[in-house]
């Protein structure tokens, strides 16, 4: 599991770097998005990945790896939106935004370590396409929870699903990198 922790750290740093650069370029314009809009953006990225997996080719230059990193960053945006009070300003200072980002990334890392301990890194035996399907399933769950105005009877809430999406996307990136290294 030490290998996974290091792989997580490397991928998380790449995602954080992209997030920071985009935050410096655009500010926190994403704050205008309603939770359902963030969910739809995540859904579009996951559907694109699945479409490319099924077709075996792509026409747009953006890589699947970039889309998985987008899933990570958009999920963190959603978690930040859930955390912030409704009366928070749309424009947040970059440093404050990065602190929110890092806090959500740390929550994801802690969850990954706990689940990896209990499941014995079972994700390493999965196909990347199955991981994509699980992300899509999580997004359909999120959409249903949103349609139910956040109410659940026996299920985890929105934040648990976003955290799982982050970790599944990291697993997919690890597997892709390992496949690329061995070929």
C-alpha cells in the first residue's frame, strides 16, 4: 500500500497544480455553478471516457488522463461548494481556495487508505473500464440524491459519492500509467 500512497501523492500533486493554475487564470468563476451543474460536468467527462473506451479511438485531442484529472478536480469543486455557506462570496482568494482544495484532497486520501486497508487493494484487479462504469454509477446516484433535494433514506450522501469518484479516478490513472509503463 506504500506504492499506492506514493502514486496517489504524485497524481494529487498534478491535479493540484492544474487547479492552482486555473484558479489563478479564472479566479473562482466555478462558484456560480449550482451543484447539479457540477454533477452534469462530471457526468459529461465520464461519458466521454466511456465513449472513447467503447469506440477505441477519439477525435478530440484532450486525453482520457486529462478527463480523469478533470473528474478529480470537479469533484473537489463540488465538495468545496457543499462545504461553503450559501452566503459565501463568489470570488474567493486563491490561497483560501487552495486550502479548501487541499482539505478535500486530504479527506479523499484518508478514505482511500481506509478502504484500501479493508479491501486489500482489490481495485488493482479491476479493468479501467469497470472503474469508469463505477464513476458513472456514482454520478447517477448523485443526480438522484440531488433530485431528492439531498434526502436519502439509507444511503451515503453527496460528499461520500464525490470522494469515491476522486479515488476511482486516481485508481484509473494509476492503472493507465502502469499499463503505459509496461508497454
